[in-house]
C-alpha cells in the first residue's frame, strides 16, 4: 500500500526537525573565522621556518667555506655593538659617504648577517630594514644597474663584482664575486649538505678542517695557531656576552680523544710560553691588550672535543675603541 502525503502532524514534525538542525548564521561566521585564523597561523609558521636562521644558512655555499654569523640585534640589546664597531671617527670615509648617500647604516638597520667566505667569493644573507628604492638609486649613481630587482655594480677591483636582490622585504641576498649575478645563487636552499650547528652566542664562525689545513693562506699572525689545529675536523669560534665583559669560546672537533688530549697540552704549553716571555720582559699581562686576553685562556678536553675560553675585559674594548665606551 503506497504511503500518502504526510498529514498535518507528520509535516509539523518534519518542520520541527528542519528547524532543530538548521545551521545558525552566527555559527557559520564562527567557523569561517576559525578557519581564517588557522590559515593565518599556518602561513606565519611556515614563513618563520622559511626565514629562520637555519633556513637562511642553507642558502649559503658551505663546502670548504668559512661561515660567519653576527647577530647585530642581540649585540645592540647587550650594549656591545658600538664597542665592537668603534667610534664614528674611526670609520672609513668611504663608508660614511655610503651611509650618507644610501641611507643604510648597519648599526641601526642591520639585525643579522650570515656570511660564507667561499673559494668563488663572499656570499651574504642579511636581515634588517632596507629602503630598496634608495639603495637602487645609489647603485645607479655609482655606475651600476638594476633589472628585475637584481642590482649589480663594480667593486674595488675588476674581479670583485657586487650583486644583490631582495629575498623578502627584510632579507637581502648579496655577493661579492667574479660573477656579476652571483647573488642569484642564494635564491635556493641547498639540500643534502651538512650545515653547522647554530651556537647561541651573537657572533660565531665555523671553520672546516679543509680550511685549517691551508695554513699558508691565513694571515701571518694566525698561521702558528692554525698549525696546531691542522688535524681537526672542524672548529667553531664564538663571541658572547658574559656579565659586563665578552668571552671568546673555542670548540675543536678532533678525530679522536687522544688527539684532543694532545691539542689541549699544546695549547696550554703555548699559553704558558707566552706568560714566560712577558715575565722575562719584567711585564705583567695587560687586560687592555692581547697579552691579557691570550694569557687568560683556559682549556679542557671533553671526549673528542677541545674547549677553550678567553675572557675579554672591558678595558680591552675601551682600548680598541679609544675610550668610547
């Protein structure tokens, strides 16, 4: 028997069910707002990961390269940036002209600098505040050119060509190399290559063992020290703030615990020898010069690693900056 159309009682129950399960407009708006907030949070998270220090480091060429990181923002907060930079009176005239013409001053506008000193050139990823229009105009006035956001100009020598372009509104990719478009190499992250671990100190440098073996290519004052480290796999130097002074920290990764113990012994002997040489001159280590810094070094072994510390007193910084602190 076929069912007829719903009677009055049945229609009223259907209507009541429809009303009961009808989605309220305010609930739709609430759901949409939740979705929007989730999307914004996800985009912000992905963007922060893309612009993290580790992600930026992955853009730099790291094979057989010295990697340097300077956290200008942290140094400013600690009141140490001016001390390390020195007084304005000691700045190069060319730099003062650059600041005046381009409006860019690293003391105020730069927050982070990541640098790779590679065999093909020097590569920089810089985070800060950039007036791209003013910088581009400066490049053109210097005889350079800008096209599709890539700017290039001649450096101090024919083989030093400067190029840069914005990775983001607050990120600059910059290169000084023979290739006039070398900055473009920083546009992509390099995958599959080991990256140095990131120390917590505001200034650090990573030096691979392959570079330490080339002691003759280093400045004369660094050759003797580098020869002690020729067998190391890698070296990390950091500069951090400890109270009202700075501290230089050395961490050397050796091939074995035996080599690490030998290196500690050599470093201690070298430091003791320096103290003896100063004493023969009837002098005392001066905290305002390198004699005070180097003779204060202490070293210890931790498995296959060697850790050295050198405190840098405020008097040393004052001597460097001409008493500007």
